[in-house]
């Protein structure tokens, strides 16, 4: 077993060499926001969709476009609006008068990376059309089903402060996102760098540093990263502490949690921890990988009660309590 772990570790060290080059390339455009950039790359490596939430102007859209430019892959952006139709997203059937037949016109969803800007502005019909694509990685147009390109990743953004004209995402769709990343303001030093960069009058050019074949190989290697049984037990303890807090000495949290995370949370937390280990050039997962990814995996999977809202408790607060309480192996 030790020999196998050592072999995987060596493979990961060699295969993850592109990671530092990738972040160096994106730093030409994006100043700071290291956590957001890492989480997006983790989505690429673990085959998971990402939801970015933050106030306008924090470079959410720019970060996605920049990373897409640094990876030689298909990329499309669609601005979600209240009058958007499912056909605008997935495509539709068009009648050809010359041939007297219907032909399929594919929509922008047929790409590798789809940037869904302000996803919560689209109505329920559009959300349901996106739901099939996110889970099944296929879409249905008319009576035909079309597989989406591989890889296929949805990177969605939403604004948490402007609620007028928005449609809350269905819980079933929110659960499809592997991570929900809260994007914060840059530091004073970082913002000074942003001012200098944007006032120079020169637009940095991003060059691809990794192709689809190399990315596909990296994703396969991420699946092979070793997770010890004790770490798997730790992940299960975290998930079950969110479902049955009284069993883990967190009885005070029970009235605050309406519903705990689904089994999808266990799967995504394991995959995210593996991808995080890959970014750190390791072939094995540590409890720290689980801790660092835990909040992003769980914050949108803990449904809180009115009592929690009355006490001004957020899901982040409860997740922190759980991680502080559950014993680390």
C-alpha cells in the first residue's frame, strides 16, 4: 500500500506541474482572489459545477473568462434575464421549408465551459432546462436527446444583495453545484494593484497553458488520489453531524437545521478534497483538505429554520461549529 501511495504521489507531483503555471498566467489579469480561482480549478479537476456569489465588480465573470482562456477549451457566456427562454439556452427545432423537415439548432449550452451570468434572474423553465444538463450532461430538444461535450462545466454567478427581479434557485438545482463560493472584497494592497493594472491602458493577453487532453489526464489522476479510511470516516462524521447534531454533542444546533446535507455532499466533499490535494501536489488527502473545502461544499446544503434566521445564524456559522466539534483523526 505504501508503495502504491508513493507511486501516486510521484505521478501527482509530475502531473500537477501545470497548476503553478496556470495561476501565474491568470495573475496577469486577476489580482488576488486566490481562493476563488482555486475553487474554479477544483471544479475543473473534480468535474463539479461551481456557484459564485458576491456583490457586483469582484471579477467573478472576469475570473471565469480568464481561466477559460488559460485552458484550451470551448467557452460560452450567457446573460440570464427574466425573459430568457429554454430555447435560448439549449436550442430549438427549426422548420426547413426547402426540405420540409425540422432541423435542430443547438444553443450555447453545447460547450465545455458555460458561464451562466446572474443565474438567479432566469425563470423556472430555464432553470429546469439547465437542471438536466448539469446532472445528466445531456439536453433534450424536441424528441431527441443530445450528449454535451466532455468535459462540461457550469460556472454560475449570482448577486446576493439585489433581490428585485430575481428567482430563487430551486433546492434541487442548488444541490447540483459542487461548491458555492462566497467572493469577498480585495485587500487594500490588492486594490492598489488593480488600479495600476486597469489604468495602464494595456490589456493583458492570456495564453493557453493546458489543453483538453492534459486536463482529462489530470482529472483521471485526481480520481486515483488516496483517501485513508480514517479520513473517509472523518468526512462521514462531518456529514452526519449536520444531519444528527445531537449525536455529536451539538444538540443546540438541532432546532436551527431544517434539513441536513444529502449523500451528494459526502461524494463532493471527498472529490473536492482530492482535487485540493492535487493543487498542493500531493497524492493523498489530509484532514486539512477536508476542512478547507468543507464550508464551500456544505454552506448551500444546510437548510436553516426560522429560528436560525431569528438568531441571525448563517449556514457558515453552523458549519464552523461542526468542524470545531467533530474530532479530527
